[in-house]
C-alpha cells in the first residue's frame, strides 16, 4: 500500500510519481520507495531530481 501524504498539488504530484515508477522502473512503487520519494517532494524536492535518482539507481541499470 502506497502511503498518502499531503503534498503540493496532490493529484499532479501523485500522477507524476506513479508515471515515473512505471516508465523508469517498469513497476508500481513499493511502500518504502513511495514514502521516501513522496516525502522528498512534499518537503520541496524537485520532481526532476526524483526522476533522475530513479534513472541513476542500480535497479534502473539492471533493467537496461
């Protein structure tokens, strides 16, 4: 279950978040990743930075 956090423009952030996981990692977010990434965005982090971290992850490299 993905945690629901209060974030700026919740639907836009949530849509971006889900799409980033589906496109970059070809899966739905796990609870730990969801909590970490949504907290990062809620606390003012940049969505592009979040996506970059997914694209630089070992998991993404393994999928290539």
